[in-house]
């Protein structure tokens, strides 16, 4: 027999696992039909100038890591030649040669290797962050274009409706059922609808041109915007997912790691590196040959001490930057979840209002055809229906945008490559 409390816990655990599974990225999951495919989106994202810049920075960090591993010290070769004059004796031509090199001590070579690797990890995180930002930019541009296209199509339909209404008014005027004023009003309505359609066509062209300029290889394949769906999961789950996946937090964490290693390196540098060398010389008319070793050690002073203190403060700066980035992401996710949830409800209300306005316009059109309504009333309800439809379309686009933005930040839509 199952204990009731255990059954309740099991159901809660199953629900949590189900929601967590719904937020987990599925391997090879397809992008929504109205958006570019994952393959096309990734190719477009890689063309973004900010991504290219971050990729070049990653390549530079590899050379920087190799430079740190090799170390800053190099061999130095020196030579001297001199002529010794001896009173009452023969002059002596003499020379000397030496080769020397500083040596890293106190674990500095290992710290430099770790610094180089951390620099590469930081550059990788910054590249991933640039890709996420490019994905958001691509998403916004694509949604803007589809929304502009949808608005233009609605206004084209409005133009056709006003033209049909104008023809009906002209027929009624010929039959003596409509006045010249009604004809003028209908003609003005056609002109206004055409002007609005032209404005919408310009907005669509601008949105498409912006996509083509920023992503020249991305094919423009328009699809209708679907009905927004309710957001799965709650704010806490989305926050955990974004904080786990977002590269900005990883970059801040790597920045802290780099600052800590830099502080360790500067602290180790308070023990100066000795310079070791060998030398040989010829003196006293080549009757004396000298071979020896040399050792020199810098005497550390206030500069090294202040550099160490400055590096420790930079660790505190990096730690504060990590905390700030975490809070900013938490605020971002909270706002995005609220937008994703609230925008769906706003779209539903706007769609209901638009459906009511369209039905009112249809009934008024029948009343006008039966001579039970004048043209001014017909045009008024048509404008109201157009405004309601435009509002519903904008709400649809914003609801989809809010949902997909959250998915991009969570790594569920167009996940960036490592």
C-alpha cells in the first residue's frame, strides 16, 4: 500500500522533472516554422561583425597563451673589446664575451600557463556571448520583417475592401440611392487606405533590406506568424536555465578567475627573477683566459608591492562584476518571463477585440447594402476593425518575440556552438 504523503511527493517530483525536461534542449530540435532553420541561423550568426570580431579575439588569445607559456625572458649575448696600455711594457688587446638569461622562479611558469588557458576560456565565453547577442539581433530583425509583411498584407486587403465599397457607392449613385457626398467620402477612404498600404510596404522593404545587409547569405523565406502558445515552466525554472546556459555569466566567471591568477602572478613577482649567465675573456695579451658564471638579482621595491595590492583590488572588481552580471541576468529573465506570459494574454484580448470589430464591420456592410446604414457609419466601423486587427497583429508578433528571446538566452533556440 502506498503512503499518501509519498504519493504526493512522487507526483510533485514527476511534475518538476517534466517541466525540467520541457526546458532541456533537445538534440537536433527543429526551429519554429516561421523562423530560419538552426543551420541557416547559425550560418547567419557567424557572419555577424561582432561574432567575427570575437572569433579573431579568440585566435589572438591562443597566441597570447603561447607567449605566456614561452615567458618574457630571452637570451642576451654581449661582447666587449679593449686595448690595455701598460707603461714600460707592451700593449695588450683583450676581449670578453658573455651570454645570460633571466629564469622564472617561484612557480611563475605554471601561473603563466594557467593565465594563458584562462585567457582562452574567457575569449571562448565572450565569443559565445557575441553569438547569443547576434541571435537576438537576428530574431528581432526577422520578427520585425514578418510583422511588417503581415501589416502590409492586411492593409492591401483594406485597399481592396475600400475599392469594392467605392464601386458599390458609384452604382448606388447611378441608381439615385447615394449622394455626391457619399461618393466623395468613399473616394477619400480609398486614398487613405492606399497611403497606409504604401507606408506599410515601405516599412516591409526597410525591414527586409536590414536583414539582407546584415545577413546577406540568409534566404528570406516568409512564413505566417502562428498563434502564440503559453509559456512552459515558471520563473524560477527559467532563471536557473538561463543562469546555467548564458555565456555572459561564464565570461564574468572567467574574468574573476583571470583576475585571481593575475594577482597570484603579481604576488609571485615580488620574488625577482635572477639572471644567470656564463662568460669568458682573454686578457694580458692572451696569456690569461678567464671563464666564469654570473648571477644578478633585482632588489624589489615599492613598485612590486603596490602592483600586488592593485592586483588584489582588481580581484574584488572582477568579483563585483560577476555579482552584477548575475543580478542583471536575473532581472532580465524575470522581465522576459513576465513579458512572455503577459504578452500572450494581451494577444488573446486583442484578438477577441479584433474579431468583434470585424464582425461589426461585416454586419454594418450588410446594413449599408440594405440601405439601413450610411457610408460614414460603414467607414467608421471599418477603421475600427482595421485598428483592432493591426493591434492584434502587433500583439502576436510581440508575444512570439518575447517567447523566442527567452529561448535564445536559455540556449534552447539556435544554441551557439562551443
